[in-house]
């Protein structure tokens, strides 16, 4: 069906005269008349009665007009939806978030996307990187946000750095270590550390940063990929938790960051967007990553 002819049909039905309808759609009178005749010939019915008083819809014309308006409306909706898809404001998005961004970056990111595209359907999967990689390779998610150091290197993946988050070892404000100055590593062995699951290489790196020797393993007594659970356990007991500073700040004065004696550098998490190399991201996925890049710097700093 030629949508232009349907537009002409609607114009003539609403204007009632060929001259006014032709002017409305920016055609000459002759070209407009040919368009209406071509539509009638194609449908095999007369749509208008031509009289000196103007053009009037026949009974068949009234039925065709109703359907024409519906088709034109649906065409407008289709064009709008495609435009929104191009801009990333409509559609479906499946993405993942590793433990650290799931607890920090993901909530404001989802809130911002809801403001920009309330019609977007978003499905976020959170968990450890092994589960997110499985979903990515099965193409059940478009990308995920995480620290790539928490997994083994993989040349099949493409990454985009978003932010370097700083963190530390936290305890509750009434913890015995909260009242001391720089804490020696023996104290960490006494109380135990809670942290997200990671690779042996990264765990050794964290141990070195905290002042442990090459032969001293990090005293991890709890692995948990839900940082909010780790934070709650630190608040309610004597567990020491490795947490991003911005997440720990949400607990107010109830958590204290321990200063480690012999620490060689600050603890950091490198947050990247990660997707399959060679796979084109949808406009909506690109928009989500752009939003993440814009919001991520807010989560980089240390507590004041």
C-alpha cells in the first residue's frame, strides 16, 4: 500500500475540496487528482463522489478512510520507535554488573536510564565474573560492567575503562581496631577479611599492597560477591571487609577505614565495560555505557 496515497485520501476527506487538499500536501491539482484516481483504481472502489459542492466520501470511502488513518498512525509510530531505537531511548537492554559496580554504580545508572527512557525494558544480571562471562558468551547479555582483574585475561573480550574506584579495609566503629593507629597485618589475621571472589594473582597483589610478604597469604575468612552483605557483616560483627570507599560512606560513621602499617599503595578497583570483541553494540547499549562513563567518576574518590 502506498502510504502517500493514503495521506492524500485523508487530506481530501478532511478538506472536502481537491484544490485545498492538493495545497495541503504540496501537490499540483492535477497530480493530486491522479493520485486519488490511482488509489480508487487499485482498490477497485469509488472513494469520493465529486460534486460542485466538493468531494464527499462514499460508504466504501468511509471504511477505507478509517483503515487509512490507522495505517498512517501505525506508520508514524513505527518511524518514532525507530528514531527512539537509534537514540537508545526505546527497546530492551540486557546487561550485567560485577559485585563492585552492582553495589555502587548500577543503582544511579539504572535511575538515570529510567529518566531518559522510561519505555526501555532493562534486565540486569549481577554476580561473579564467571557467571557474567557465561551469560555474555551465550549472548544473553549485551555487556557487563566489572573489574577485569577479577577474571583471567581473555582476548575474545573488548573492554572500555570507566573509572578507578578506591577502597579500603573497613570495620565497625566500635571494633577494637577502630581505636588504634596504623594496624599491623597480624591483626588482620586475628579477625579475618571478607572480600569478593577473585583470581589468585589479584589476591596476591592485594596482599602485597596491604604489606603482606610473598609467602604470606591474605587472611580471607569469607568470600561473598554481594558487597552489601559484606558491609552488613562488618557492621554487625568483627569481620574486616574490603569495600569501595563510596559504598562504605553510605553507612555514615558506623564504619571506619583502617590504616594499614606497611601498606604500599591504595586499594583500587578498575571498573570497565566488557563485551564480546567484534560484536556490534546496540544504540541502547552504547547509550548505557556512555551514561556509566558519565556517572562513574563520582565513585572514584576516597573518604574525606
